[in-house]
C-alpha cells in the first residue's frame, strides 16, 4: 500500500490540472469498468437468454428455423410440457440423480480430504497425484474408460465380480436396467468430481487454526463433534460454493450420459438436459426445448436460492 | 483428527499416553492409510488400464491378459504416423491459449464492477451471471449458432475463441467471490491517495488477487483444452481446424478395434494438460481456498 501512496501523491500535486482530470476520472471510471461488463453481460449472456425466453413462447420448428422467425403462441409450450407425463418423470429422475450424485460427491470428497490430513506425506503426495490425474481426464476419455470397464463382453467389472463369486456376471449388461445403468453413470460422475471437492476442501482444512481443534479436543469433544462444531462452521463458505456448483453441474449433466449410451440414450435415461436437447435437435421443436431450458433454470434457481442469497449478502456486509 | 487421540482430559497430565491409547492411535493410522490406499487404487486403476493397454500389441489388447508382453513402445510412434497430431495440437493450443487470455482479461473488470463498485442493478447483473452459469449449454447454443452462421464464422476457431473475450460466467463468479474478500480499507487507502477505480484495480486488486487469477486461468485452460462439444459443433465439417479432442474421437472411431493405438493416443492427448496442472497446482489451490474460506 505504501508504494502506491508514495508514487501517487507527488504526481497528483505536481500539476493542478491533474486534480480535475482525476476527479473526472473518478466519476467516469466505474462506467469505464462497467462498459465491458455491461457489454459482456448484455451481449454474451443477456442476448441469447432473451432469444431463448422469446423462443420458449413461440412455435419454432424446422420451418420457422429456415425463415429465421418464430410464431408467437403464448404459453402453449409451457402448457404442453406441464401436461406431459414424460416431463414430470424426467424432472423427478433428474432431481433424484442430482441429489444422490451431489451428496455422494460432497461426503466422499470431504471424507477423503479429512483422511488426507491424517496420513503420512508420501501417501498424501500419491493421492494428490491420482486426484490431479483424474481431474485432467477429458470427459470423452473418462466415459470411454468406464464404458470399457463395464463392457458386457470384455469388461473388467464383470470378470472381477464373477471371479469373486459374487454372482454370474458373464455377459451382464449394466445398461439393460436403468437403475444399474444410472449406478454406473453416477459412479463415473462422482469419480470425476471428487478431485475438485477433495483438493478444495483439503486446502480449506489446512487453513483451520490448529489451536481451535486442540482446544475442542481438550474440552473432551469427540472427533465427530470437533468436525461438526469447529471445522464445519469455519469451512461453511467453501461448502456453500461447492454444493451450489455441484448442484448446478450435476443437474445439467449431458455429455457423460450422451456418450456413455452411444449418442442415443433411450427415454429411460433422459435427464433434463438430454430431454431439452432431444426436443430441440431430434424432434426439431426448438420452442419446446427452450421452454424446458427455462424451466430448468427456474428449478436450479429454486434449489440454490438459499446459497445464492448468502452469496449476495456476502457483498452487502462489506 | 490427530487431536482426537486425546479422548479424556485426564490423559493430558501424563507424559506418555497409556498403551491402550497408543494401540488405538496405531490402529487408527493403519485404518486411515488402508482406506486411502484403497481410494488411490480405485482412482488410479483406470490409468493403469490405459497405460498397460497402450503398450500392448494389437492382438494382446483384445485378449484378457492385463500385463503387456512384450512391451510395444512403437505404438506411440505409430499414432504420430497415423494421425495429424501436431496439427490438432496446434489448433488446441490456439484455442486454449487465446480463450484463456480472453477470459482473464475480460472477466477481471466485470468481476471488479460486480464486487467493489456500488451501482444500481448490480445484483441484477450478478443474477444474470448466475443464470448464465445455470443454462444448459446444449440448449443455449442454438441462438448463438444462428448468430455465428449469419456472421459466416462457422467452420473456424472464431466462434470458440471470441465469446471468451466477453467474459465467462464461471470465471466472473469465482473472481467476484475473491474480490469480495479484499478488505475495504485497502481500497479506501488507495482512494484517499487519489487513485481512480482503474488504478485501484490495476495496482491493488490485481496484486492481491494473483492466486485467484491463476485459478481462473487454469480452470479456463483445462476447460477449453478438454472441450469437446463446442469444437464438434463449429468445426466438425473442417478437419483442418480440428482440435485434439475431436481428433481423438475420430481416431477412436477409425481405429475402433485397435485399442492399443487408441489408448496410446489418449495418453498423448492427456500429457500436456497433466503437465500444466502439476505446474500450476499450488497457485490454483491457493486461489480456490481464499475464494471460499474468506468469502
């Protein structure tokens, strides 16, 4: 801070004109900073959003796509969706899938971060290396590895389960039943998401003052109580961000399911994003797809509202 | 908890913990280590499979043997002969580097305006950023594709790179959370010294926010390097603009039965991002932590 003060002051006092120019600058600077912000938010975020919302109120099929002009039909798209049993099934499936995936990711990721604190250095380095490796795998590659591992003919999973006499898994197709199929997909996504959670939480844990933990232990607190009463409240901001990001990411999961099922998942595997994609690009009902996307955003907003409010309030306090 | 091994206050008065406590502590350590070793195996097993298969002969890759015999390092050379890896890598680098630069340059002022300057509609603007974060890309891409098609840029890297120069929702979000943690006194001190907002941003905020900026840059690089969906959408028809991920996916469908070559190609594609990651890991962890803990 001192260097700023020293270099700025003589400059400012040298010439009087400088003062006025600076004053004008101070009034205009926020707008200079806001200009790119407003442009960015308006053009890149706002405009497509506006188009999407507009499209969701229009009949927009192939014919309209060629003409570049939709036909206004009011809330018909929304009425159609809300009266469609398929939509509610997909929504319920997506909510359950998100809840399970986010919970597993957060619990396992945090547990691993807590374990990392306990073990010797070499094991910690080995684990961190593994996490970083997993983190850097492209989704396409990750899906292919998993698909290969659970392949019904050559898969390692079936071979191991059969050898261990857990059952006869020879030529067992994991995707014939949506429950086991989603089990594999959940495992893949949790596997891919844990590194980010673990490394972030671990970095946060390392910052928790040791004295606090010791004080709690001296007062006779059990490990679980120490975690709940000391660690958790301190790391709450991290958990808030990680949980809301995980909800947002898992709710709109697309690539993993899409690639895992050979670019043509059956309707048993539809989640919201796939359903929206299907309506848009496979049936060419872009209006319906847009309406589904709007409902999705509203739903995610609802699910993360508590967190969002806390994030906004963070700004107000300071 | 290492501290948890002191279960009752009485234990504190003793120099050396009693045998039972020591035994439990030892057992705990064994349990912790074995749990993490299992986790490590689960995490690393897929890489074992990739690496081992990448070194097998083609015939062996299709058999049930797990260990390569003989080791065939030639696979890596063959990949280079069978696919224009360098061209794909060049395209990927152009995309990843220019996009990352754009994200960093454009997101910083936006995040600053959303965190440290008070203005009407600030929360609304931040809400828009959050909505952008929540929009499923597979759907929101429709209007954008129409726009790029009208501009005649489909088929090149333009539609991939240019939007990043107008800010990226996730980066803005992360940087905003970090900027929020900078104590107001620092900024006030600079204001008293006669700094304008731009100068405050350039001198005070940027210096304090280095780890967060590093994190955002790394995230952005990782994301664009591994991006599959957008390059597929915009460059599919133009093989001279393919990036590594598209190339890899095409390579897989061309050499479907040659698992050994496919896996060797996979390892080659993953290598650069792993190297970057290890180099930047420390800065990254620091950035993410500060963003969260003090937010």
